[in-house]
């Protein structure tokens, strides 16, 4: 359950803290006061795309933070996302937005957006102003039916989707056997050439780097020997006045001095070690020069080998591993072409087998959906009657697809009649905007009974309704608030009166700057806000009395 929303430096909001509890939470305010900003801040924390224009003009960053209560269910969601929450009492999701980037954290640990989205889809369900429009599309109808069917349908859908992926793979494989004999032979010859070219090269891992090093050595052999000879002459005893001669002379002189001062013994040891080091150094250089061979034939051979390797790399892969993998791939293709008829029969056989299995499991899915539809239909009718659809008829119409898809072989459409004597017709053709809003509320109410999501947010679910219908919608929301935490943005006093917690969103001006602020209303404050919704600019005693009566009636209704 959502406990707290903290927003800072977002659009017109300087800083706001909103605390939530159980039941029905109502947010009201003048048009343009910033209700959409508050809802937008929730969406931002849940991973919605960020615009840098959202950062308040005089700020360097914007921050949105959501605090949820932590229970076993929330710990499970975190564990599924690879996060540890054993020692946490609350679940904190924060998103800090700067001009160039945004950073998302869960309990202080930076995570990618998709991790937040994976977790929060189990915590919050936001119904936006225009979400009811999705009921115009039959794809949404199937989604609703499957959600109502819960685990049994979900498991079967996963099985069907896996079979459909296999079916598509075998369909692609079977389609690849569409080649005449001449083309087959031509392709075989090409593959044999490629395989032979790669295998005859007998490439070795690390060979290219070793060849490059040896080529550089031979190509610069003369320069290497000349430089080493010059260095050798500076150190060797064979050269008069060499470094080694001078070190040897110095060693002899220092030895005589140690007889005069024992403190010089350490220096004598060091120069003796230096003399030995120089001797080893000159012998090593001499050995290297004697073993060095300027073999022009070897250089030509290595250069040709390098050219061969680079030619293969340009055609078949950048590394020996990639080239080997390419070769294996071509071997598989060649084997397939060499046994063309047999492989074609096998592919077609597998395609037929998987299709039969897919059709069988899709039929099982259809049965499960029809069973769920039989339960969903009366539930929706009952829920719609509570929302002032007095003589409503509703059923789920099924149509079989020509062949199964990843979601099965069903296309479903909600059929409805809201007027006596009128036949059921597709919902998209007869429902008005207000009716769609109520139908979506009815559906959400039904799904929420078994849904593990604890918090439902409705943005102006009251679109297109008024009077008695609005009163009935308010009752439905209040009933839903007994099962879930419900947060609702509304303009209707009938709905606002049902609030367990009532918040007012308004604009204020301080020091020449506009701010959006949100505050929780007391009992008297809620009545005053209801009077504003009822009476508009002028609040008379009669309007205020009406607001009090509306609030009292709402209390009695909830009891």
C-alpha cells in the first residue's frame, strides 16, 4: 500500500508531501490547479518518459519519491527482481531528474527503469482519463477476460505462446526448402569452397598477434642490430673507456678506500653488484645478436600468412572463434542441402506436429476462456446495475481465428444492450463516453477483488456522468475502497463526499512565483470544498447546508 508521495521541484510544485492510508482518497481542485502534475509525478516514479521541461524553472533537479509498506508480498516482488529486502520496513522508490539524465533507486540502490516497472506493476494500477477508450478495441476485451481467468488462463496462454514460437520457427524452416535443383547444386559448391578455404587455413588462436610481432622484428632487423651493437660497444670490455671499464676501475678504487673507512663497505658491495649486472647485460645482448637471423624468406612466408588470415577475417569473421563458428554454420547448411529431400520432409513433419499440438492447446485455452466468460458476464451485469445501468444485458462473443496466434485462436468482443428492447451490439458501437467510464469502473471493480495490486488510482473516472449516476459511481468507489486503497481525482461533489481522506490541490502565488500545493482537508474543510464544487464562485448558506447534508448522507451510505 502507498504510504507517502514526496515531490520536489516538479513543474509548479516546489515541494509537496502527501500521506495516504486505507480507504477512498479524493483529490479535488480547480481546473488547472495541478491535479495532472501530481498524477504525472506518480507516473514518473513508475518509469514514464521524462521531459526536462518538468524541472521547475529555478531548480537544478526534480525529485519524486514513493514510499510503500513492506510485507511478504512486496519482499517477493523485490526478490523476483533480484533485490534484497530482508531488513527493510518500507519500500522506497525514488527518481531524481536533472537536465541531462534521471536516476532511479529502490531502497537506496540504483536500478534500471525496467526493474522499477517490473515491481510497480504489482503495486499500483493507474486508470487515466482516457483509459476507458481502450474498450473500443477488441484486443482489450481479450486482455480483460484473460485477467479475470487468472492463473489457469495465464498458464495455458504461456503454453500456447511457447508452441506458437516453435510453430513459427518450423514454418520458417519449412519455407527455406524452396530451391530448384540447379540453385541447390550451386549453393552446395559455394559452401564446399568456403568450408575448404577455412579448414585448409588451419587457423590458431593468437596466431595473428604472434605473426605481427615477428614481422615487425624482421622488417626492422637491421635497425635493431645496429642499435644493439652501439649499446654493446658502450658497455663491453672490448671498447676502451666503456661503461663497464669505468665501473670496474671505480670498484677497484673503492675497495682500497674501505681499508681506510669501513663505512664504505656497503658502497663497495653495491658497485660489485653493478659490475656483475653490467657483465650479464652485455653477455645477454651479445647472445641475442648472435642468434638474430635476418631471414628474408621467413619474412615473406609470415607476410603471406598474415594476408591469408586477414582475408579470411574480412569475409568470415573478425576473430578465429567467429570464423570457426561461421564454418560450423556453413557445414550445417551444406549438410541440409546434401540431404535436401529428407530434411524437407522432416521440417514439414515437425511443422504439422507442432501445429496440431498448437491447435489442441489453443482449444483448451478457448474452453478456459469460455468458462471464465460465463462467470464474468453476470458479474459485469451486477456491477453495471449498481452504476445505473438498470436494464442491461451483456455477453462475451467469441470468434475463432483461421489459425492460432501467440495468444491462442480466439477473438472476443464485448456485446451490450443498455436499453430495453434493443439487441446486444458491439460495445464500441453503442457506448457513450460516460458509459465507457462506468463500464471500465465496473470491470476494474471486478478484477480488483482478486488482483494482488493494493492501490488503484482513478483520474476523473466521472467523465460524462452526473446526478444519480454520479451518486452510484461514488458508492461503487466507496465499496472498492473497503477492499483496496483507492485514490481518485474528481470534479463531482457526489464522489468527493464519499472520501475517507479528502485532499485539495490549489495554486498560490508567493513572491511573484506560482506554486501548486496540496493539503489534506479537515471535516469542515471538506464540506467547504464540496460547497465550492456545488456552488461555484458564490457559496451561499443554502449551498453550504447542501454540502453538509451531502457529507452526512455519504457517511450513512458507507455505514
